[in-house]
């Protein structure tokens, strides 16, 4: 979770947990715990490859929208971020189904 939070912070400018070095009792809770957990599990499934996890995030439509609007931040509602990442997961699953047939 810490590694995925740092990677997220490097890409978006803020972490899913705002207190980057304190996930403990004194730290802030994640703004999207489900997304953080999903990213951590995905990171493990990708063989702990930061490059592969970064690609998963970078291929999300939300990240591409954010890079298209460099002067503006993402919506204050981070729900779209988690939705986009989960859509990438579904898309990858469909692609692997097509590759096996």
C-alpha cells in the first residue's frame, strides 16, 4: 500500500493517503481505501513491477484526461479515478480472453 501510494503521488501530485510517511494511527485515512487496496493487490499480481503498475494507471482514461488538461486538476470527486482504474482492469480481462481464443 505504501509503494502504490508513493507511485500514485508521483503521477497525480498527491497520494491516496495524504500523510505519505504515516499510515498509522496518527496518519490520515485514504481518500479512496478501495482504490488503494485494489492497486496494492494489482501490484502484487503484476509481480511487484512498478513499471507494470504505472502502465495500468497511465492507461486509465482518467490519467489521460488529466494530462490533456494540464492546467486543471482532476475533479474534486475522486470517484472518477477509481472508476477509471477499475475499467482498465475490466478491459485487460477482456483482452486476455480474446488472446486465449
